[in-house]
């Protein structure tokens, strides 16, 4: 299968399946002689790890990363950085009942039609378990960005239609109700990238927002992406939406009075904060009876089992940050030629 690598110069390739021995990645193109904070990388993985919280999957994975190559005496050598993250708490027996059926809104059918054979245990390669390697790769990118004064910060801003902050109590009560009913909820994550220089991105196919959109839409369960004023811009007038230029904090760069552009104009960063929102659908694995068909096309009733998130959005925050960091770091490397 193709499509296991992300990036142009700074390239992350991930491998492994949900119920395999391990998952992992290879990060190629990372600058050499760069000090690596192993504790920070592990902390990022801990933010994504399952098994913690009332609404998270109760699969208990420590997600302890093991660095295999590319680092010597605490610094990168310029060689590919390889790492593995063992799978310790998979229960393949939870999925034997789905071997012969196609679960609603899952990739069982499309995978099998495309490749002719599928790993039905927890979704195999298409499982959100794969995102652990993204978070690890993104942690390296965040360290690099931090050295350049660039920050990537994402937060949950909506769960099940309830706005955060402000309606946390209603959101938690709603999730409790869904958990009891064996159902799930979606939500929205907002992300801000601060400290960017002017000039990242290209004006045609490699627009900065295009690469960010691809990064976000490659995350499991993501259904929408908008940056700056996003879809709200369709309801605004040009006189309302235009970002007027004003003198910047230094003599070399300008800034804008408003930021409906979301820090990007003509596909190129303008020095203002880049901000975007990512919409996540409800998790497809629910513990309710549903109609579907088996491999023979015969109607069957299916009830989900196993350990799944009631709402994946809180655990997706570090994934959004990681993918954004990989995009920005890749553009920095391309622009600076480091």
C-alpha cells in the first residue's frame, strides 16, 4: 500500500497495526546536531495515550517510545530517526465477531475491496493507534519549532454541540448519557500557530493552508477543516473581511489590524498567527445494535464491543498539534535549507 509517508523534505513514515507487535516511525530530513529532549517526546505521547479518563478507550497502553537510530549522545546525527512504540494491551479476541461483516462507517469494506485482505483486529493499519507515531514525529518537530520561537497550541472548543470553555458541565453530562447508551460524540479542535516568520508556503499548489488541510484531513475521524474566517467568510462583505496592513512591532515587517486571513495570504504566511479549526465526527464504534451486511451481502445485526472512546476529541489535541508542527517544520526546512 502507498501513502504511509508525510512531508516533502522533513518526511515522517509510519508503520504498524493496532494489534501488531508495535507501531513506529522513521523521521527523515531532520536537522543534524540538534539536542533532543526525550522526556518532552514521551510527555507528548502520554497526552494521546488511551486508558485514562472516563470517556477514553480503556485500552491500557503506556506508549513508551524507544529511539532506534539517528540520535547519538543526545543529539541528532542527520541520519533517519527511527523509533518504535510497543503494543502491550491489545485484545484481538474482541474482534473475531467482525471478521465476516462490514461495520457501519468503518473502512472494512473499502479496505477489503482495494487490497483483497484486511486485518480486522481493531482496524489494523487504519486504526487510530497509528497516530501514536504521528505524535512522536510531531514532538521532534515541536522541539525544532520551539528553538525558532514558534509555538503550536490546540484546544478542544466544542464537544457534541457544547462550547468550551463555558459549557463544560453540559458537555460532560452529555458524554455520560452517551456512554450509558453505548453511543459516541464528535467535536471541534482549534489550533493556533504563533511566532511564524513571513514567507512560509508557495502561491500555487503548495499553499501553507493546503498542506495544513491535508495534514488535518489525514487524521482519523476528521470531517472538516477551516482556517482564518473559514466558512463564516461566505456570509461577510469584502469591506468587513479585508485585513488592513499597519506598522509592525519591528521596522522590517508589517502586521494586519484584523486576521480574517488566518495568518496566510496567497498561500504564504504573513507573520500573523495562523489559526484553524478541525471537526471530528462521532467515533464509529458504538455499543448499539445496527443493521449491516456480511461478506455474502446478507443482512445481519451487529453490536459493537471492545474498548472505544466515547469522544475521541480530547485525545486528538496532541495529534492536531503534531501534524501542524510537522507541516511548519517541513516548510521551515524547505525555506531555510537547513
